[in-house]
């Protein structure tokens, strides 16, 4: 579709391949995304992500997120892609991108806190 960016198309292909690999290795995942608890949003997590996302400890925390949250965080913070393009890549509504990113930040905060990662 010429209305979409080429990069969105490439990310979509990469995303689909990654999801196929995850499905093949499902038994490696011990926690299902739907069983993760909800946490309230804390604006301090923005500072944590901005300062330490490239830090090794935070990358370890990021790896603990389920794919649907990890994908949004990686596209938004590591690839610096706008919500609209993330929406195209993941084929989800733009509002869902924001919701997943907010939930992912809360989960990252909880995971990093449990692991003793300091701000």
C-alpha cells in the first residue's frame, strides 16, 4: 500500500518473523502476558527509561516484558518511531500504542524495582 512508509512495512515483516519464532518456542516463556498484573502509572518511570534504557540492567528488565509490551517500548524508545508509525507496524490502533506503552512503563518499573535497579 503506497500510503504506508516503507520502513513500516519492513518493521512489520521483522515483527511477524519474530512472533513466528516466539510461537515456535512458546514453552520457553514462563509467564503469559495476560496473567501479568496491572500497575498504576507513575511519571517517574519516564525519567528511569530516558536515563537508563541503554543500561545493561534495564535491558535485562526489558527482556522480561512480554512481546506485546516489549515491541512497543523498543519501537518508541530504541527506534524513536512515532505512535502513528508504530500503529502501522503492529497493526493496532494508535490509542492502543499509548496504552501498551503506559502499561509497559509500569511493568518495567516494577521489574526493575524487584531486581534492585536504581534510578
